């Protein structure tokens, strides 16, 4: 494993700050906008709404997948604002990990009273 753990700590710190400022109950897009701003303030390198092609038989196909964030080219961040995380959210993140060849994904559900209860780590081949 490379630098995923220190990066994930930075991401979680930024997410906690956004949640502290906004609280639960907003749309996912509001949290995305604010988290992008917080990453910028903290000097965290990220790509937002990154297109993710599916490679099928050697051909890259645009299937409409978009990562919420790819942080430091190594950690996928998926944002949610849902009552409860479901197995489909894990499956989505695992798919993104496979397509990007990243090892760590964070699912951040902002619709919780305490942000630490809304953080889920998803690892692939660690």
C-alpha cells in the first residue's frame, strides 16, 4: 500500500469540517461543492466528476460513469446524502476501484448526525 492512508486521513478531515459547517439534510451536490472548496483550501490535489471509461476487449467505452472525486490519483471518494448506506453503494465503489486500479475508496454519507458514522472504507486487493 502506498500513500492511501495519509490521504484518506486528509479527506476525512475535510469531510468532517464540511459536515460541521453544514450538518445533515442537504443535497449531495451541495456537499460535493463544499468538499471541493475544502480540498482546495487544504491544498489537497483532486479531480472532480472524473469520467471513467469501461475498457471492453481493448476498447474504451464511455458508459456514463463519473467519479465524484479522485484524490491524489489514488483514493476514490463517493459522496452520498442518504438515510442509510446500502450494499449497492459498496458495489458501485468496488466497480470504480476495479476500473481505476485504485486500492482504496471512501464512501462519505453526509446525511448522518455524526460524520464519523457516515464514513465507510472500501478496499480492493490490499
